[in-house]
């Protein structure tokens, strides 16, 4: 009997190994093709030049700064909103049932396809509010896209704050605001920000909702204000991939490398934040 | 322990601040760099093509949208234009001819790239919104029917045969259904999707009714997908814009089309003379009211026509005669632009 279990153990070991190796294989295949295609096109000029009909002069400056503007603004809008919502739901609201309903809906919203947010943004922000195909319309759309993820992460982080710490602070005469500012936020912020950064890096890679709002666009100007038209890295990549000349496909591979490096940096900072949090809990 | 926590949240806040400052200063650096570049460009561009306005006097936005077929030409023109006129910002979108017209007929865009003429329905909406337009043919595209390199049986196709293959409810399943002597193998079809002006033109010209097509084929708005499919499958047949064929001559083979008993292969010559039956003019549509109001839009349109020949060739399409472009500029300046297509088609 034990022999059968031993066999089973081994088989499951190999099945799981097979599973992970497929994932790793696909990823390395992607990386290898992208890097071999795009490496030769990477240079300082590629980062600082605007796109061009001449592939040798083409760069990603407007798309890069467009991404920084739109995603940066989306983070500025959604992080405070998300953390505030989480605080309200965990610390203030007294309606258990209402809370549950809201929480349920928020987790559902996190699963709505991103293009739906784009369509809502297009009809409401672009046309009804008259914001046009602007940076701010794109930023608000992305902010709402990642808001549910940030709220859920923040709620988890806040719930992880030991009840004893809170009660201790209350016992010492602290009022609610003081407890939030001195006890809850310092302990939950790293966790909330970790979730936030992961959500923001998702926003950085999104093409669908912004494709609906800004369209595929050729522009040589980096955005200078909230109402400017914009393009972002994923859309620039999309634009180049569909061109007939191979040179443009090399450019898109180079842009993919830049996007991957940005994503890696953001995810790394999330990991570092999480490690700090864990160390503190051990303390 | 408490102090420790406060300290680390300060560190987090501080690092966030540093990041923000870094981004902002980096942005300012990049902006000042690009301004520096612009200045040098203006200096080198002291003798533009002999017009009266100096580059510094023109400023404003030009919003262009529309066909992905026309896009490469417009992009090249816009880029060269902005190097001469750094204060004019031109943006070029890709929404397809129809998608672009939806914005154009409400006055949302200044120019629409179009790979077909404006349709009756679009004209109606334009009239309701008080939008008038100038239709300017800018180049010729030869829609190319292509097959796999290993395909050695197709030497020529007639329009009737293409119609039999592509019409709605077509009974053609195998190559032998087209001509009995061809292989008894399943025919694999590739073509653009229904938002494309190429699709509109092909169905109108070949099937006889716009947007009437069989639907059981691999449809993609991305012509590279079509080329890749034709390259991989021996029994494939597909159609797309000429520029994609020119770029991929070594991967796929173009099928000559029978025109009045003579098989014509797509080439710059046969497309230009319209001897190749699937040649089509491609256009830009300019909002007339904006054109009259905005000097920078006028300058852009003239610049487009003056430079069109070179740019059209550069991106793989076929230009009209040099004479046409000069005539078009003169006629638009005179305010006579109703019959530009007729003039363009004079051999």
C-alpha cells in the first residue's frame, strides 16, 4: 500500500514539474524572441525620440511620457480613494449587511473586462463630461479599472492589523482619527501599497480601455496638460506590430522590452515593500 | 517599536516623494531636450518649399483619423510637416475609414484618411451637422490577391472566378470547384475584416455589392496576419493592400488578374494606369469650414500634395502623376475642388 502512495507521490511531483516548466518555457520563449528582435533597436535615442515614419529615427518618447502621465495620475486618483474606501468599510460603517453587499460588488467589479471600463469612460468622460480624448479621461478610466483591486488589498491589509493594538490605543485615550493615523495606517500602508503597485503595473500594461478612449494615434508631442491627446506604450507597440515593414516590428519588440523593464521595476518595489512588512510583523 | 514603525512609514513617504520628484525633473529634462532638438530643426529648415508664411507664424492643432491603409502616408507627411512647423501639432489616428468618417461627419476631426469614397449615409449625417468637405485623391493602391509560394497551378484569376469564391453563400470549398483541373484540396481563405475600407472596395468591385462577402474565412484587420497565413498554408488564398505584398515579395506570390482577356500582374506601372483591375484611388477628406478658418490646416494640405509623390513611394503605394499634384494645389487655392478625382485619373 505504502508503495502505491510513494509512486503517486512521484507521479504528482512530475505532473507539477511539467506544469511549471510549461509556464517557464512559454515565458522564456517570449523573452528570447522579444529580446533578439528588439535588442538592436534599443538606444538612448529610442527613449527620447518621437515616433517617425523612418524606423531609424523612431522612438517612444510621447508614448513613454503618455504612460507616465496617465498611469501616474490614475495612481494618484485611485490610491487615496481606494484606501479611504477600505478604511470606511472596515472602521466606520456599522451596517454589516450593506458592507457585505458592497464588498461583494467590489470584488465582482475587479473581474469586469477592462474594455468595458474603456467604453464607460468613452461615453461618460469623453462625451457626456466633454473631456475629449484627453489624458485626464484616460487616467480616470484606468483609476476606476484598478480601484476594486486596491480596495480589496487595502481591506485585507487593514484587517491584518492586530485588534489588540487598536484596543490598546483606545484604552490610552486615543480618539478614532488618532488610532487610524498612528496605529492602523502605519501598519497597513505597506500592504495596501503593495496591492496598489501591483494594480498600477496592471494599468501600465493595459491597451484595451485606452484604445477605446484615445484610439491608435500618431503624435510627436509629449502631453503637457490634462486635456492633451495622448498615446501610451502598449498602443505604440500595437501600432508598430501592424506595419508591413520588419523594421517596425523590431521597434515594437524594443518597446516591449522597455515596458517589461518598467513592469519588473514596479513589481520589484512591491516585493520589497512586502518584505519590509513581513519583517515588521516578526518584530 | 512604535517609533520604528513611524520611522519606516516616513521612509516610505520619503521614497515616494523622491520618486515623484525624479519623474517630474526627468520629464522637465526630456521636455527641454526635445525643445532643444526642435530649435536645431527650425534652424536647418530655413529654406522650405518657397511659401510665404514663416514657420514660426503657424500654430495650432490638426486632428486626423481614419484608414489604416492611408495612415503610413499621412504619418510620414505629418512628421515632415512638424519638423518645419514645430508649433503645429498633428495627431493621426487609425480607426478604419468608416470609424474615421463617424468622427469626421460630426466635425470632431479636421481630416479623414479614406481608402474609399464617402458613402451616402455618411454624407447625410454630415449635412445634418453642417459639415462640408474637400475630397482629395492622394495615391493609388492596388488591392492584391495572393497565394502561397508552393502554389504552382494558379496563373491567373478572372473577376468572375473571384466572385464565385468570395460571394455570400459561395459553393466553392475546394480549388477544383474553381477550375476542375486544379487540385482537389480545400481552399483556405484569408481577408480583411468588415471595418476595413479594403473589404468595402473588394466586395463592391468583385462581388458587386458593398460588404457582401462569405463569412467563413480567416478575417483580420492586421494584414501581417493575412501574409503569415498565406505563407504557411499551401492551399491558401487571400487579399490585402499592395504595400503588404511589396514588403513580402519573397514570402507570397501575387495572382495576376484577368482584365478584358489579358492577365495583369499588380505593379507600379499597371496600378498607375488602372490597367490592373483592382486599382483604387485613396483619399484624404478635409473639413471645408476648418480649412477656410485655419491657416495651418491649409498649409498642411498644400504641403501634403506638394510632397505626396515622394512619401507615397516611400511607404509602398503608387503616386499619381506629378502634374496632378500641382494642379490640385492650384485648383484648391482657386476654390475649385469638386472634380479632383477626374483630374487625378487623367493618364
